[in-house]
C-alpha cells in the first residue's frame, strides 16, 4: 500500500512546484482565493498533526513534511504577491 502513498506525494509535488514557479515568475497572485489558501493550510496542519501523533511509515512522515513545506512556500508567495483587483486600477 505504500506505493499509493508514494504516488500521491509525487503527484502532489508535481502539482505544487509549477504553482511556486509561476508565482515567482509572474509576481502576481490575484487569481488565487485567500480563503482557499487558508483552508488548505488548516487542512494540511490538521493532517500533519494526525500523522505525527500516530505510527506511520517513514515515507508518510517525509512526504508530509515536504508537502507542508511546499504548501507554506506557496501560501507565503501568494500573500506576498497578492493585490486586490481594484487597487491595481488606481496604482
């Protein structure tokens, strides 16, 4: 069953890395929902607490840490580059 866990983590990283690269390249995140990133962060913190308070394989521990790091990087970039649409018109 660890193969499914590994597939999940690999595909999740493949999904997240392009988002980070896009944010860095465009320096814009107005098309992201701030409530969505807050919900993602809360769900990832909840998942991490569950994983680290139960006995899991090393793949799950490592995958969860990397997943959390990538999500935090993405969320930080979104907040740093976020501009409200109406403020762009006045700038």
